C-alpha cells in the first residue's frame, strides 16, 4: 500500500513539475554607449523581474510558448522593450546597449560612462591590454604608458605614481585587495603580475584624488573586475616566454559560472640578453579561478582563488661592462662563483557575497586570506678587475683590457626567510535615496608575519678588508697598521615575529544635480583606520587616523564638451610590515602613518578631429607630505628608515591625448612633469628617489590599409633619469647623482587569420575561432642601454670610485600564437 502511495505521489509530483517546467530563460549583458557594463537595470515581465549586477549581467526565467514583452528600465538611461516568444527550456542571449535619455538627466545620479569621467578615472580596454607588447605584458605594462606613472624597469610589474613609491598603490580585483610578496629585490624575481588579462572585464585607474571608499594608500588605485562568463569559451597563448590557458563556462541553469586560467612564464629569453653570463632559468607559474553562484535575483556568491610559485635559481659566471668615454674607455670584468636560490609561494582565497535587499539597497560581505612563504638564499663570490681598454683602432688588441687599475673581491651571503598570513573580513553597504547615493564599509585585518633576516657583505680591495662606511676607523693599509675590529662591510641580522591588528571603515555620499544650466556632481566622504603592532618584545601603542576626502565636477552647457574636476583631501598610509622594519632589520612598532594633503584640478575635453572621436585629459596636482618615512630604492627593493622624521612635497602636470588616430583603433600620447623633494631632519630639501621629472609615453595601434589583417602595436616610453646613481650606503645628502634617462620602444606585429571570418563559408576550420593570430614582438626595438642601478668599484691607485651601470635587457625577438574560441 505504501508503495502505491509513493508511486502516485511521485506521478503527481512529476505532473506538477512538468506543468511548471513550461519556461524558458533569457540572459545577457547590458552596456552603455561607451561599452561599459550598466549596473541596476531593471528587467520586468508583469510581476516578475530581475536587476543587472555590477558586470551588467542579468538572467530571468520567463514563460515559454507565448508572446511576452520585457521592459528594461534604468534611472539614467532610456527605457527599452523587447517582444519575443521562446520555446520550452530555450536559452536566449540578448546583449544590447541602452542609450541616454536626455529628459532624465536631471534625475540621474551618474551614468556608467559619466561616472568615470567626472571622477577622473582612466578606463583601459582588455583588448588593448592583451595586444600591446612589452617585456612584462599586462595591465601594468599599459599603466606605464600613462602620464604620472613611472618605471625604469621593464622586468618589473611595479610602478610609481606621481612621486610615490611601489608600496603606495592600491590594487583591487572584484573589490578584494591584492597583496604582493615582501622580499623581492629585483624585477627578475617578480615574474607574473597577479592580474590574469584573459580573465579581465574592466580596468579602472586613478592616479590621485580618489574617493573615501578606496583604501589607505597615498598614490593610486587600480580597480580590476574579472568577468562572469555567459557562455563556454577558451583562450590560449604561447610564446618563447611561456604560455597561458583560460577556460570559462556556465551551468545549464545559468546559476553557476566559472573562469579559470593557468599561466607559465620563463624569463630566460630576456635575462640571457643581459651582460652577465649565467646558468639562469627563472620560472613562474600560477593558477587563478573565479567561481560565481547566483541562486536568485537577491543573492550572488563568488570565490576568487590564486596559487602561484616563483622560482629564481641564479648561478652567475662572468660579466664585462664597458663604460667611460671615447678618450678613456674602461671595462669592468667580473668572475663569479656561487649561486642564489630564491622561491616565493603564495596562496590567496576570497569569498564575496552580494545581497540585493531591493532596488535601492545592497549589502556585500567579503572575506579573504593571503599566505606567502618566501626565501632568499645566496652565497655569491665575485672577483673583479677594473681595467683600461685599448682604444687604438689599428691595434691588434683593440677592445681588450691592457692594464688593470683595480683588483678586488666581494662575498655576499643571505639567508632570508619570511612567512606571512593576512586575513580580512569586510562588510559594505550601498543605498540610494532619491538623487543621493550612500556607501559605507567596515573592515578588520589581521597580519601575522614571521621574518628572519641574515645578510652580510665582505669587500676586499687591494688586499685588505674594507670596513663599513660609517663609524669605523679609516683602514689605509699598507701605509699604516690597522688596529680596529674586522667586520663585514654590511651586516644585518634580525628575527621578527610581528602581529598587526587593523580596523578600518568609510562612509561617503554622492549626488548629481544642476547648477543653473550646468550639470554638477558631488562626492564627500571620510575614512578611519586604527591599528596596533605587537609581537615578541614588541608592544606598540594603538594609533588612529581620519581621512576626509571630496570631489566636485561640473559640465557646463557649452558647445564644447568639457568637464572640470576638483578633488582632494587628507590621505594617510598606516605602515605595513615593510615600513616598520628599519635599516637594521628591527621592527619599530610605533611608526606613524605617513600623511599627505592632495589637491587635483582636472579638465576633460572631448572633441572630434578628422570626423573621429578624441579626448584630451589634463590634470594639475600638488601633494604636501608630513610624517614621511624615508627610504632607499635599489632596483625594486625598498628599505625604510622607519622614523617619520621627514617632510616632502610633490607637484606636477599630466596630459593625455587619446583617440582614433587610425580609424577603428585607439591610441594615445602622454606627457608628464613632476618634481618631488624631501627634507629629512631639517637638513634641507633634496630629490626623492622617485623624482622622475619628465615622462613621454606613446601607445599606438595601426594596420596595413591593403592588408587589414596585418596589425602593428607600438609601446614607447621615455623617462628622465631617477636619483640613485650613488652607492646604497652613501648619505643621499652627499650623493645626488642620477641614473641615465630611460628610453624604450617595444613593437608587435600581428597577423589575424580570423579577420574575414564573416565572409567564410560555414564549416570552414577558422569559423570555430573567435580569434586566431600569429605575432612577432621586438622588445627594446632601438637596443637602448638602460641602467637600473650602478655597481661601485674602487681604483686602488687613485682611490677613485667608479659607478658601473647595471644595464637592463637588450633587443630581443619573440614569437607569439593567440587563439580564442
């Protein structure tokens, strides 16, 4: 009897399920006229509806086998309607652009495209990021072509913005803060950028004057959004530098979506072009995944995961660097013994939940964990010869060293190990009330760092050991006997177990309205940050800072399309672990937050030239910095004094003209001027390590008119020289030498096999590809010799020290294959 009841109940359930299964599903992405995703579009059918998420994506279940009308509405865009009839279980993808509604402009807060314009945010298209060549291609490679963004190291993904250093830049992926490894000393060790460009949907960048919702750094914000897949796709890239594979897809019910990328990079092609001959094969691998689950229109869950490993095994053999003048050429010859073995392993995971209470209220919950294990182990012995080069063209020994001026040896030892765990928990709220928008957030961060630092260097020149440059008796053997202690030239030993607890939060308000016939935008907010440092033999005091910030923009009703912006505020940077560690390796728990007052004035002028769109963006900025934590910069290694006993200032001008210089392509020309100086312990103002006065950048795209499948991409950068040509141990007030100007041009040629796919018949083998391209890249096209640092050696006879340039990569060729399904 029970069996019969069960069968009847099962049949009734199946009949009811079949009756309710007469449905279909429509999904898609809604963009504005600038091809930016539009969040908050309401899609309604009778009493059913949904709303697009931050990526402009929507999905709605509708009745099947009947004609219905969907209505798309948005507070700042024109209403759109769609009539359709779908079959049972049919999935229909409908992507389109919503146009502006002129009569609703007075009621809008900010449209998707206008929002970035009034906030001074630079948007970079993912397609541009993927195609522009560079020794370390990716998002950072494009940023370095923008005004105000500087770098003189093509192997590094790090950059300085408007006089700041590498530690002063915020990076977010899907609103989750991203961290970098701690111990990396050179660009050769960095490897891959965190950002996987094949997973990117949006890239926004602000060089200063940003809103309170962004974190506590002094210089810039890079805000990246990974896309949520709407269909199955794959992307493959392979070159002499490595390769990548990205796969994405969605479940049948459209609730689950995932995009996963695997990357591998081998920098041997680049580093083997340098002057040091070595057994060297640095390899870098990472895996990233972004998984989303959307059970209904109210909730969305996301997981972002990353695992990476950098291996840097370096065994130098010999090096010869020629420098000096035509009349007095000099060569440095070095013979090495020993090796360096570095390894950086990082694991990162983040969970993000969005809950749409209603059309005007949204809550987000974010939790993340970052774990890094890093080691630097090296013992390298170097014997050097500083000699005069035979410059007599008719001589049989032309170009050879004919006389040695100096002979010396150097032994570097390091056993550095670091283990760090960083955990974050955050809640955010978004609320709309009439014409006002409110945002707030609270965040707790715990940083647990275990660090051992053991480094020493012994230098022997002309048969005697050289003492440290300060606080030791002069060693002038063999003229006088030396009775002082025998110590290494440099020595640092420290073991730190440090914990940092942080509470931070923000609240901000935005509004759009009219001022006479002009449109105006307002934004005001404040951030709070409280932290305390503790650990073995450490008991730091609790510190708290507040950072008010504001933005104002106005768009006059002129024939010329112009927007004027003003922004500024008080910006603080509470110290991260590296900023707490002084030159002696010891942690100073009471280091204060660096403080900066920002003022930014900007103008955005959109116009047409040659009947094509162009935009000229100009910004003037000034920063006044107090409680400055001064530092030295060697390659990409930053070492802080950790005493807050300096003040500084920065001012400059940034300009960028971008548009369709070639029809159908976007290119830009950038110019930047800045000056930054610091005053340490009232000794007077001198140039900061990032005082890179002039910057010119060109990013240009073109194609052959008669062969449109053949495309060309040019990335050209010129920066004036940075301070830092002096010895690392020297007092910067005694040495204000600069490195050479940085000049670099990378060019790429790409032949797109799928350019004319729409003309090919169905069934053609190329039809299965969205893109299939073959490319040739030439890095450092003009073979410029760019120096990142100087190596200082002594002439035993004259006691002169020579700064020998450490050159970066020479001209290198690379082949690349790209395929997208």
